[in-house]
């Protein structure tokens, strides 16, 4: 697991490089952390089969938590991973308009 300083360096530089441009930093399937949100860049939030970042304590999908996380100003795009294994190449839902 990378150290806190490593996370801050990588995500901070990436976020600053993405801000205001035509691409976003992919936050991965691990949910949105303070290290993704603090630098203030454009983010692509991945939601995998484990619903990390938007699940209940029992592991079910949590619509309220999803709504809260997706409402961050930095989240510009959502990517869903419907299953493990082979996936269609374009499972991205773009959010071009204000929410």
C-alpha cells in the first residue's frame, strides 16, 4: 500500500494536470478518498461489482451514498463495471451537463 505522501503526490499532480482540460483522473474502483478530492481536479469515479464508496454495511447498493459521492463538483464522469471478467469496452456514462 502506498504511503500517504505517495498518494498525495500522485493524485495531487494528476488532479492539477487534469483540471480544466479535456480529460479526468480515474479514481479506480476503491471509491473516492480525500486524496482524490482534496487537490480539486476532474475525476472519473469507477463503481465496480463491490459498490466501493456507495454500499451499505451489508454490501448492498446505497442510493443515498451514491448520490452524495456523485454530487462532488470534481466528479465529471462515472464508469460502471457490471461484472468481473470480459466487459464491453465502453461502460462509461458521461455527465456533460450540470447535475
